[in-house]
């Protein structure tokens, strides 16, 4: 799987094996766990997490961000596991990003995190009273809460809801820097003035996320991410020049973060996929995947339960590649008929954790799982 170009070539994770996992005669990589597991409801599928590799990935990425003097905020949608969140916090993460208020409260309850940002690609106004109510509950427990907004209209509504809830709520303004979401850069200073004029709100800063739109852009990912980070820094400068405090300039995304860390003026990286390292992150950075989907194979076809876990794991620039082998070779053809099971790396990690009921945790290669963790998905339902 070809990854995006990064400055100076790939930034290789020190923990990545010097050579690929050995393969059997059929060419299929050896499994992480060799004992055949019990079939569940007649269909074999399980999600395996290598805890040792998880710890190595977290250590490597946090060190890479800290080397530039930046803070790291862990996005929990990259794993949806409180156990991973706890490890990220213990490894120096300044707080978390969650997609819903319910998930923010859950991770605060389970991990003791004291700084949360609630962020979605778009800010539907029906969510704003939910955010304000959650902020009140979190504030009572000493948790600092910030909401990321993607439209100027949301600012006035959020101010009213925060005042009604009796909280002073942090706000991050997401800037459209290439992912077709967020405020246009020209609207940010005006939105910042509205926040500064509200007694119920405080401006936390600006944020942005870059995503390649096609395969060509994916090969120039570093260029796009660097340009996006520079736009964020410039926009924050305009806000400050207007006399408004803008402490945080946050770039989202694991690959984006490696590039943006070197852009002067960026203060924070908000990333999640680095911990488990899907095939896209692994190809881009050289870090080894910590999560595999293991499924049964019948007549060369992946069984439906495993295929369903991986079905939505393509990227915007490559919908066809939903998984690779552990050696990052894309799987687009039928598998060997001689193979009973296969382990695959999802091209994009988030859809797997939205569908998986459990994750079996392995501490050493070749051994059986030592524990079972449950991903938590807590969506908000529009009333």
C-alpha cells in the first residue's frame, strides 16, 4: 500500500519489525494467535489488538509531537476504548476529543480525564443544548469542556444554551483548510468577536483537518497538510491582531500531525489513529499496525461477518482498498482456497471500532488473548 510522501521520507517507528511476518506456504502471513478460536454463532471473526505494539505506537507518536514542543490531544474515535484512552493520558496526552457529549462523559468517568473537546465534522444546532448540559455535568466534576463549531450560526445558539445551563463553555472554531468543512477563513475573526462578547463563552482557539480528495492528492499529503497548518496559523494571527486571545492552534489527524508539528505557530495535535495504526497510517509513517481483523475464509472468500467489519474501511481517495495484509499489501482479489483464516489490517480504523463488539487483547505474538475490551459507541439521537 503506497503511503503519502512525508518530509525526508517515511518517519519510521522504531518498533516496526525489521522484516515482515513470516508466511506459510500459501503466502498468507502467520496469525498473531495460532490456536483456532471458537466460532461465534457459526461464523468466525474476531478483532485482535497487540498491546505491546499499541504501547510502542503511543510512545513513538507522543515523542514525535513533544519533540516540537506541542501538546497532544487524543481523539477517542480512533479506538473507542477507555483502556487506550487511559494509556494515552498516562503517556502525556493533555486531554481528549470525543465525537459526542455522551462519549466525552463516558471517557471522563472511566479515565478521569480533565480536559475534553467535543467535535464533529458539522455542528447541527439540535446538539448544542446537549453539549451545554454535558458541560454542566462535567464542570461539576472539574472537567474543562470545549465545543468545536463549524458554522457562525452555531455560536449565538451555543451562547444562549451555555448561559441557560449556567456554564462558561469553551469554543473552538474549525476552519475549512481542505476537508470541505468548517468556517471559511474570512469568517473566523467575526465569529471570534461574537464569542469574545459573550459572558457564557470563551474562545479556546482554532482547529482544522486536512484530507486528500483523490489519489493524486494522497501522494502529496504532506504538502496539503503543511499548507493547511499554515492557514490555521495565519487565521489565528488575524484573530489575535483584533485583540482577541486565541491560545490554541490545533491540527487534527495522525498523518497531518506529523507534518504540522514542524509548522511554527501550531500548538496542538489532535489525533487518534496513531494508537492502533491502520494500514493508511502504517504506510505513511512506518509504524506497525496494532489491530488486526481475523476472519474465516470459505472457497477463497472472506466470511460475511469479517467482510462486513471491513466493508466501510476504504478512504475517500481509494474506496476499493478496505484492507491489507500485515505487510500492507492491498487485498483486492480472492484469497487462497487453501487458507482457513486470514488476518487483515483495515485501511481505515474508525469503521471497524464502530462495528466490533469486542477486541481481544494479546500481549505477546503467538499467544492467546489475555483480556477482552469492549469499544463504546455512544451516538446522540435527534429529538
